């Protein structure tokens, strides 16, 4: 019997070995997650699993889907148009011989570790079964951050041109019982509004066809909650974003097998891309992660990844600043600006930024209708030039920044007169304007050189320029390029963005230390593509504090607070006409990168003194805001009329908590904010800050509590009237005896 048993085991082992020789597993891991692919006996790369870590994935070698062999395909890791696939393909090609089918087979893969072993990069080589079209799928696993990224490079080795129709970066099949897609929508001054949709069969797409300023209405990011509507702290969620500043498309196709097939990448709209023999095209990175701790886990993973890999110069603290726009608009002279600098310095701000209106002589920039493209200093407004203003600012102890919009041109400008061939237009058709301006053609290398020179020449105005606000106030329309040949006009949408990135790469090579804000009518460039080159984004032109509750809530679901420009502005607010207390405005702005956007001369001395104190208080907690883990404690979307969030350092020793009342609550109603980010085994003092000379809204102000209490019971500040707000500093303490708990 023993011999029979040994022979049986041996025969099973031989059979399993033979099976394994024809089927391979490709396992990608982070600290807590696994991504598992396989290669079947027909050399097709299949998707198997994405979620919590599975240490022993060998059962996937034998897993069966029970699909009919004559109907469709098992979930592929990079889906193509061809063969038996009928889903939305990640790759669709017309080959050099007119063949419309692409069937990729696995050839090999290689792995290497990067960045002190935190990043594992896998490159999988695929090839069409019939023709020499190669696809290289690159997947990176960011281990500590629990994040993956994926991109592809498509290489044409056929005898002549191929046409790429779809060329997405990511394809991810997901299986659950129900699917709730959370995405973002809005418009100017109401960006990043959160919307949840339960997916039904068919395709739900998030996309932009605007060419640039592509995130003003939608955003190339998502959170997909599995099995139940999205919760902040509980449940399975997959979230991700595309690092691309041009047209994008994210598809969520719920097929007849109840699988959601996620594809994300460059929008194929009007963007057929021709690859000559020997040419290749590389797609942008798609970033994605998984959380079993609700939306909060997704945000913390993405923020950790962003601060480590997705944002330019994330190690430097962002300065507080006064921006001149809402305080002066186009109407100013030298004294207007120097007075604003004086006031900024007196309140403790760290930078002054001169916004639009400083340039143009033949066509002076006195409104939005002239001068754009003519980057000479306006001699009437600033007779002693930019250098005088910059040096004056630096002498006052501040850094100096300046506004540009180098991709644009007014019809009424010297640039438009000299170079009409540089303007995006379709020959023989109307040339519509937006904000009285046209778009320059960054698919043209000459225009790329011009845009680079604008930046370079502005920087040469003074050695004391530390910050550039790069604006873009229109999108692409009536598209055509005088530079691109007739049969490559569809390349414009991709080449414009690649040209933009090319300029930014040159700028960063020469100016690695200058701070650049990506501003595009406010929130038009909030994406991880531009953040590879810039330190921050202008979240919205809407500076109203109540509006910013929703705008910043949505933004920070995907993007960390360190990139979120948030300013205190005047009342009535210039966009909404809303009137909010100065404390509420500061408490909102202090949850991002704090700035001011007003004319200080219009403030009374009491308000200036409060601003000075609030700016100093912000500096004490700024490191938490910029580098801490974000926990959202109350959502403005739940109908309760509160918003609360906290930032906690990695050691769980310090935290800052923000609470806001955004609707009248009536007598007797107060919120309960459970401080989930703390350590239950530690003890903490709770102290209200940014409330000088007033009684605290929390009965436990200054007292010591266990982390266990603060996590499970929380705090209940008296926030009952609309625009009531509070900020609390939480600090770990070492107790001498348990009797100190709950006491001052």
C-alpha cells in the first residue's frame, strides 16, 4: 500500500509539473496587496486576482472559470480587439495589411527592483500571434504605499504603418456582487463634485475631449466600491487615477458575466495614431490601489504614493502666500503692489505672487482682451520693472512669484500678428475665442521653444523669482495644426500634451527649485500628469469657503493636501457673493496650502491681527497637513450638515482636527467626531487652536484622553450655527498614573 501511495503521489506530481510547465503565474506584491496574472496553455496573459495579499497563489494555476470555450474569453490582463473578444478593448489596431484583429501572446517577462527595493518593476513582453506588433506592459508595485502603476509601450515592427485606435494604459477585470462607481463632475467654480452611480450592464465612461484644462468638469480618477455603497471606513474599494493632462477616458464595462472591466488611458476620440515601421508609442501611467477600509484607505494609499513618487519636489514645505488677483485684478500700479507686499509681510505670510496684468505695451494687459502673448513688462504700471518689485518683496522677508499663461494668445497682440501659423485652428473655418484668447499649437516644436522661452525670459527678469503661477484659461476646440501633415491631424490631441510635458522637462532641467503652480481656470489641471513637474495645483477659482468644503473634499479623495492651494478671500465673496466669518474662511484654508486672495488694505486692524495669529497657528500644524495621514471624520455629503477631517503623523503622536458646521443645526444638536487615526494605546491632550480670546467649543479643551476614548467615543464640539468651526491640536502625552485621564 505504501508503494502504491508513493507511486500515486509521484504520478500526480508529474502531471501537475507538466501542467505548470504550460501555465505560469506572474505575482506582484506590495506590503498588503497581491496582483496575480497567469499565462495559459495557449500563451494568453490572463488576469486572476487583485486585492488583499495571497501568500500562496498556486491554486490560480488550476482555477477554472467554467466559461464556454466557444463564447468570449476568460478575463485577459490586456484586452485587444480581435479573436473572440467582444468587450471594449484596451488595444485596437488596424495593421499594415488592413487586418483588424490583434491577438496578443505572452513571450517573456523580466523583473527588477528600484528605489531601495521599495518598487518592483515587471515588464511583460507580448506579441500579436500573427504579425510583428509588440506590446510591453510595465507594472510597478510600490510596496510600502500599496499602490500599483501600469503603462504600455506599443512597438510596430511590421513592414509599414499601423493605426492605433484604442491604446489604453490599464485593463483590470473586477468581480463582485454589486458595483458603485464614485467619480467627479462639475464646472468652473464647482469642480470635483462627488457622484455615486450603481453600475448596470453596459459601459459607464468618464472622459474629457477638451484637449487641455481637462479636469474642470470631470477628473481622470475614480473609486469603485464593491458590494455596497462607498463608506469612508468600511468595505472594499478599488481606486485609481490616470497621470495624463490631455484627453482621457476611463471605462467601466459590466458584462454579461457580471465582471466590471476597467480600462483607462488616453481618449481614443479623434486620436487615431499612426506608427511607422520601427516606431513606438508609450502610454501614461495609470495608478491604482485597493482598500478593505473604505474610501479612507484608498486616499491614504494614493497620498503616500503621490508624496513619494507622483508630485514634484514633495519634500519641501509649501509657503503661505498672498496672491494679488482678487485684491487688484488688472488695475494696479507699483505702489498698489508694494503696499500689498507690506501687508503680507506684516501678517506673517511667506510669499507674494503678482498675478495677471503686469505685461504688454503696444497692447497693454488692462483686461482679458489684449496683450496675452506679449511678455514685456508694462512700463506704465511697473516703470522700474519686475526686478524692483521682486527685490522689494525679498527685502521685506518674503519670496516673490509671478503669473504667466504661455500657451495662450489674444487676437489683439503682437504675437498673433507675427505668428498666425502658431495658433490652433482649422483652415477656412471660424476661429472661436474663449476669454478673448486662442490656443497656441504645442504639437509644433517652434511653439514649444516659444513657451519655454516665455518661462525662461520671465525668470530672467529677476534672480529673486521663486514661484510661477502657470495658468491656462481655455480648452482646445475647432482643432487643426498648421504644423502636422494632413494625414496626422489626429495626432494633435496626444502631441499637444507630449509637447507640454517636453517644455516642462526642459524647464525643470534648468529651474529645478522654482515652485510651479498648475492653474487652469482654477481646477482645470488637477491630475498626476502635471504634478510630475509642479508642486501644486490651484484647486478652484472659487475661493468661497463654503464652496471649498465640497471642492476640497472631492479633490483630497485622490490628491493630497500638500498640492491643494486654498485661499482666504474677501466678503462678499467675488464668485458666490456669500458672506462667511473670517475664522471660518481661515479654518477651511488651513486644511490645505494656506494663502490669501484679497486686498489687505480693505481689512480692519482686528481682522489683520486675527489673520496674523491664524497664519502663525497654521505654521505650527502645516507639516501635519502636508505629510500626515488623512482621516475624514464627517462628510458634507451625508446630509447631517457637518464636515470634519484630521491629519495624523505616521507615528500617531500628533494630529490636527478640523470641524465645520455647514447647515444650521438647531438647539441641542452637536456632532460626534470619532478620531479614528489615533493609537488606542496612547494618551493625548486635546486643545482648541485658532480661537484667540474666546471660550472653547469643546468641554474637554486642554484635557487628557486615551486614544481608545477618542477613537470610539470621539469629541462633540458645540458647532450648531452655520459657519461655526473649530480646529484642535492633538498631542501624545506620557501619563504618570491612570488617574489623570479626562482631567486638565
